[in-house]
C-alpha cells in the first residue's frame, strides 16, 4: 500500500483495501475539504502542486492519479 | 534602522486580546450541516468552537475592547501612545477611517497619527512592519497596533467551507522603540500576488460590484454550500496550493536575509489558519510540534489576530523572555504574505 493510497483512503473515509483506481469520487465525499487535504497529500508525497480546479474535476481515484502523473 | 540587515531596535512591549461573547460550537454546526458530525469538524479543522460578534458589535468595538485591556495592564497609558494602526476588513463605515473613531473612543491624544489598513491573515506582520518603520524613521516611539475582524458578518450560514473555520476576535499590540536593549524587529520578507484575488473574496459591496438585488442571489456549489456575492467566498484548494508554495519560500528567504537557521528560533509562529493547513505546512517546513505553537481549538481562525493570540499565550506562559527569538509568518487573502524575525 503506497503512502499516497493510505492518505487518500483516510481523506475519502474508506478502508484502504477498498481503494482502487476505479473508485468513484461521489459528491458527498469529494468536497472542498477533501480536495484541500488531497492537495496537501500530493504535495507531501510527490512534492508537487496540482491545481485545485483540475482536482475538483476528478471523478475517480484513477483521474487523480493521472493528474499527479504517478504510477502508484 | 540597522541598515546592516534591516532590523529596527523596537520591541513588542505588551499584547492584549479580546473575543466576543457568543460561542459557535461544533454541535450547532453539525445540526446545520448533517454530513459533518461535530467530531469530524474537530478532527479535520482542529476547531471546537469559535466566537461570533453580536449584531451591533463591530470589529472597531472588539479592537477597542482589546486596547482597553492592554491599557488596564498598566504597561502604557493612552496618552503615551503616539501612533495608532488599525487592521481590519470589516470597517464601521466606508469613511471616515475606523482608526480615527478609535482614537476618540480610546481617549488617545489628538496629536497622534491614526490610519486603517485593509489586510487579512497577513495583516499582523504588515502592521509590525509599519510600526517598526515609523519607529525607525523617528516618526513615532509607541505605536498601538490593533487587529480586529468580524468575518462572521460576511459568512453565509449555509456555507460550511468558511463557517467552520473563521472566528471573530481582536488583539492590541504595543510596539515601542527599544534602543540599546538587544530587542529587534526585522528583517522582513514580503509577498503579494493579486492574480489570486478571487481565491478569497467578498465580491460585492464595494464599487466594482455595489450591493444590489443581483448580489443577493444565492447559489449552491458542488459541495452543497450556499452563498451570494455579498458573502465571503474561499477557494480552499487554491489557498492551500498558494500557501504550500509561498510560505516555505518566504521562510527560506527570511532565514537567508536574517542570516539565521531554524535552530536559532525558539518559536515559529504561523498564521493559525486551521489544523489541516498547519499540519501540511509544518511537515513541509520540517518543524517539530514544540517549535510551532498553536491556538485555534477554542477560537478558530481569527484572521489578522491569530498571530498575536499565539504570542499573548506565549507571553502569559513566560515563553517570550528577553533573548527569545521568534519568526512570525502571515499569509492569506490578497493574496498577501509576510514573514518577520523578532528578537525579544
């Protein structure tokens, strides 16, 4: 389990084992606070800043990964 | 002014703070926002309760109350103040300047200068720079710096993105000339990026977008938050990105400019935005908990007063004795940021 997945599972409030690229980011969970937390997580793990706008457009975990450009 | 490294022989002689009476706790917020139980609000924001000004209570009132407490300590008398700086984004009127009204309310001499400046979370450090500059120029010896804000008046009750974070509050700081004491304020590092103006904004009510029927129209965002153009809007993601980009840079610039390293500081006092932002910043700056004092659990983010609230706590605990060196960094709406080294 990568550091990124662990952090993301916590932000999305799901079991780490349930977190896959296909997981949908439903509107109830993928709110402004989750986006803010994910920006901090990406910065911490990848030392990279992603745009809040682009992140808010993501609809699955896989789209976040694509945005980060990582293969985790 | 010590031109060698931009320091001014001045000191923070006293700080007093003031909060309005009304408490807004997480249980109340949880009742308004069912998707956010009280425990989740506390866990994420680190905030248990905030204070909210009464309907007829303004930032000017809160600031005057803080200043009155400062005078009550006996550190300085009103007639010894020779300049008043007031930082707020919620003035009593468009004009006159709130600081002028404050001069009269506080019984300060008529022979003093008084002005408002409009900054948010970076405001305290900017205020210190103005005070230090007046002292360095010989224009003043005792500057009363008052910070006060009432963001609650701008916040829509259905907007959890800001209602959970911000609290009203005020602080009064006495900055005085202190030659030959070893006390120093400065150097400073400043930053401004107006391209981020829309990230944290109350759009209507000025002359670009005067209040109208249109500015009252409420809209709901993806997260279910409701607001109008008359309300405070914060793009939390954009503010987080900005903070993680600029604060570490300002931190490093100040270390270089003051020819210091992290170990030279007893306390690094960051603007108390909220728990998740401070956690992220602290990790990024590689700072230990004992070096980064916090105060937001019981008051929330009080905008320009968060840094003096922390400093007041340190003073009370005897942690700002002579010889202590601290760094303060403010950052937020503008976008605007600033950092300073202070030798107590």
